[in-house]
């Protein structure tokens, strides 16, 4: 334990948030958004250097990996401190990306790598960072988490235009994947030398406004039991509503390049350029959206912020019917980018408010993996529907309906006064 006080204790928590920006961006943003760039390369025939797989085969890896690793969060992840899980998770994800670059056409290897990827995702992703930052922040938790989540959008935006695309042009898609995997090891010195588990390790208390050197944090109340959590109606509202909403967002994120291809962009270089530019704009706007959502969540009722976040999502999906490559769909990118700025962030903030820090790990260890199931299985089911119908008209209509259902379920959340029984601490 490091008991030495930092040179400027007032701002040390923001150093943790800034470090989380980079670790979360590299652990989640780079592989999640970067991998979609390679889907059409996997689809190319063997004679053209691809793998000759169908879209349903390509998109099935992520959902099967998610479903097979659902047990990792509830049973394993909470047993380790966040810094250790981030180290383990980023290391595992790095090895998976290297494996993607070295695999042959065996689908079983592809699916096995996705399974390992999801274990790494659970360890190094939003659960670990949510818990870490929730120890450091209470009143400004929304802003702190939005800064960390900003890394997903920022690094994701760079992952295609400035990483995957130029590396593929220079070294081929296999070499690009392996080099991307090596980049994830950049998280290790950040975790080892900057991050700390709790303010109490440094004689501090949460929130920069109230930190005092030598202060000792109050002992947290005991966590609620799993049985109590599962009997709570609010838990199920968050679980179902969040899963449907992230499922709709996952469909667009995973299929965007393939949608652009179906809309008439068949030249590989031009398709890569259009997709990378679209994703760049989308994720830059998403980064701004995360900051906005985080700040608004600290100042407004989160139920109102949920509504504000849903409106651009509902408006963006129909615009995909009118995409005309090679023109970059800027209006879609802006609206959808604003929507993605709220996905996991708002659910995590709501869970922290409703259940408190002590119970947060157990709640998120269930909700986040299940939301990830929705985020990964919905794209696969849409891929099957696209193969059956021949275009994205019906699949996009169903995606829109899924988003509406998710927002409708979340509207069942009670007003703040009704959150009392589930809340163990307040901001």
C-alpha cells in the first residue's frame, strides 16, 4: 500500500480518470471498433486473400464468446482488485488480436479467440473502471466516468482511420491485427505507475472538493445479497432496458461497414475510406456526447438524460435507408455518435446511484455482461435476417423497434424519491 501523499492531492483523482481514459480506450475502443474494419476482409474469397466466410459466420464469434463467458463477471471478476483485472484483461486481449492476425481459415479457432477476447473484455472493460472510479468520485462521478468512457470513443475513432487502415495498407490485414495487439501493452505502465485502487491508500477521501491529506474514508455498508438484488424490480428494469438499447446500438456498430457496402460501395479502397471517415466523425461526436451526458447526469435527473440520449438514436437509424456512398453520411454520424455517448455510461451511473458502491460490483457483474450479450447477439441475429431477406430494410426496421422497446422499459424507472429502498448512498 502506498501511504505517501501526492504532491497535489486535490487533483489526484482526475489523474486516475485521465489514466482510465487511455486504458479503457486501448482495452475496449481499439479492438471493438477496429475489428469491424476487417469484417469485409474476412468475407473476401480465399483466392483474393480473405477467409471466404459469410457475414453470419463473421458476426457469430463475438456473441458466442459473450454467452460462453457470462459467468466470468459474477463469479470471478469481483474477486480481484480493478488494477489487477485491467492488467490481466488487456494482456489477454492483446494476445487475442495477435491470434486473429495469425489464424488460418478454421472457424473453431476464430470462435475460440472471441471467447478469450470476451474474458479479457470483462476483466479490463467498463466493470473494472466503473468500480475504480466510483471509489474516487461521488458528487462528480458522472464527469469522471464520462472522461474515462471518452477514451473508448477517442481511441475507437483513431483505430480505423489512423491505425487499422494504414497498417493494413502497409502490412496486410493479418499484420495490422498483430500490430494492433501489441499496442494494448501500452496500458501496463499506466496501470502500474499512475492508478491506485482507493483514495484511502493515499490518505484521501473521494471527490476533489472534499479531499484532505491524512483523511480516512468511512467504512462502506455491507453489500446486498444476490437474492436481494434479483428480487429488486429496478434491477430488472435496468437489465432489460439497457440490454435492448445496447443491442440496437451494437447492430449499427457491427454492421455499419457492411451496410455501406450493400448501399453500392464495392471498391475496397473507397469502401475503407468511406467507412473510416464515417467512423471518425461518429466517434468524435460520441466523445463529445459522453462528456455532455456525464456532465448533465451530475446536474439533471438521469431519467431526463435518458430521454435526451434516446432522441438522436431514434432519428439516426432511419437515415441509413438513404445512405449514398461514397458520400460520408455526416448527419447520421452526428446523431448516432451522440446516441452512443450514453449507452453503458448512463446504466452504470444509474446502478451506482440506485445500489451504492458496496453493491455496485455485484450489480454490474450481472448487468454489464448481459447488456454485452444484447450488444453482440443482436448483430448476429440481424446478420441471419440480412442473409434471408437479401438487404437491410427489414433488419434496420427491427433494430429501430428494439431501441424503442429499450427506452420504453427504462421509462419504468421510478422518480428519485422512489429510489430510496435500493440506494445505500447518495451524491
